[in-house]
């Protein structure tokens, strides 16, 4: 998928999700979706993206795959510069602090990630970079 098409679909997804409090857009490819709002690494502006997520208790787990493109997605670059963000699931929103999984944590999580969405295997085969697993931990 071309980047411009992905951005347009993402904007539509966000709009539907927000308008309906997650009734539309809360699930995609048989998986739960959240909205992640980050602070731009260069601009300082707020940016929101819809992401597939897994849960580990109160922690949300997201994958910085960007479809297997050679570079990390911008939301991940933003989180590395500004780890504080906001997550929305349904109508509920809360602050989180992001951290990238260690190599050992990623090794533990990756089989679960692949079991959740088979597309990640294709994404992994399309890139030379290690696709980050990111923990979004509640932050107060």
C-alpha cells in the first residue's frame, strides 16, 4: 500500500473511531485497535494513529511494523523522542509512557504477536530492521 493511501485510510479510521467512541474502528483484521496520540519529534504537534494492540494487564502492546517498510513508522520515532503519549480505547483515554521491549522481552512477545496477526510475518520478511515491540504503560 502506498504511504499516501495508508495516511488517508488512517485519517478515516481515526474519524470514525472518534465519532462513534470506538463502535466503528475498534476491531480490524479480527484484532483490537486503539488510537495512539504522540508528540511530533520535530514539530511538537500532536499526531494520532490507529494501531492493532495486545494487552499485558494494564499495559498496551503495539508493534512498530509500518508494513515492513525499511524505516520505523513516524509514531515510533515520535515516542522515542517523547515517550509520553495518550491511548484511547473506545471512549476511554489515558496517559501512557512508551518503552521499547528489550531483546529478551521481544523474543518472548514475538510468537504471541505472530499468533495475533499473521501479517507481521510478511512485514518481518520485507525488511532488514528488527520490528520493535512497544509497551504503552499507564502513566500518571
